[in-house]
């Protein structure tokens, strides 16, 4: 990337408008098929069985201990993102992937209108992670699930990202769906928009024409100058990244 300018990269072939539109029309058929397949997968997801979980599993929130059932906030459904956490580490060393997807979750009114609560279940201690939430300016409900991970993850390994959906029926709680890794891109809009551009994500795993810029890999895909990228705007705005660990 160093020393390169936008004129150094190849570009698509230049054609007239009818030829361009013909290419769009051909691709649109595949896009529509992709959309229909996504609808079919969502229909299958709605038909999955569910498994009962312990609604009394203890979380820690702003006012102390509460239960998984409490985290529904009276709504019928709960969607919980399990945020990875490196206990005792300063803000620059916290998970760039979790920071990326959580930064995308802002307007929750549409989710609430469908009787769904969205919350973050941090896999680390409450005090440190709540300071991080405040530093980042996130407003969703935030809890530590650290003491109940064995119960809530039910054999799935801790220390990786999860998005888990629950249903409440009275005081009984059921898990209806979960995903991890690239599945949590459902929370993101940046990549979905970037995918529409001519050079895409510019990551080395992508199938792109020869010469297309592809320099991002590993953690650097969503880090800038040693920090999760979203942190820089918060620092510039004057917010403190002190997590109370004595390490900055």
C-alpha cells in the first residue's frame, strides 16, 4: 500500500451505458436468487426446534446481580451478543472484532417494536467492560455473563464471539438460534456496503481480479494504528479510555 495512489490500481473495463446495464441486469438475477435463498434460510431458521435454558442464570448489570430472565426487560424475545473480553488489558488491546460489530448496533427502536430486546453479554467482569462501553458511547443494555458462561454456552467454548437468540414463555426461557464468527456479520452494515464497491473489502481472502488492492488481513482488517478502528473517533472527541485497570 505504501506509496501507491488511486491511479496505480487496475479498474474495470470502460464500456457504454447499454453494455454496463446489461452486466447489471445479468448480476441482478443472481442477487435476486441470493435474496430468495436468504428468505428460505430464514424460514428454515424459524422452524428450528428450541432448547430450554436456565432463566435464573445470574448476570451482573449496573444495579448488581440479575437473571437471564430479567434481561428480557419484559419483552418476548432476547438477542444477546457475547462480547469477548481480555481481563486487565487496556482499551487498545480489547477485541477488535467485537468492537467492530458492537459499534454497528445503534438504533434499537425497530428491534424493540418487534418485541425483541438486544443486549450485550460481556464474557469478562462488569466494571472494566462497562467502562469500555461508556468510552465507546454504546447505549444498549450491558451485562457481565462471566459467572454463568458454563451454563449459558452449554459446552460451547468461551472466548469467541456469539450471537444467541432466546424466547421467553412466562418464566421459562428457551434458546432458539445461535451463530458465531462470520455469522455475527448480521450485526454489521459497513461490510455489506463495502461489498458493493468496485474494490470490495480489499482483504486477501477475496476472489478479485488480478491487481485489485487486497492488503488487509488478520487483525489489521479492523484495526488502525494499533487500536480497534472505532476507538479513534472517541479519543478525538475527548472520551477517556481508562478501564480502571491501571493500564492505559
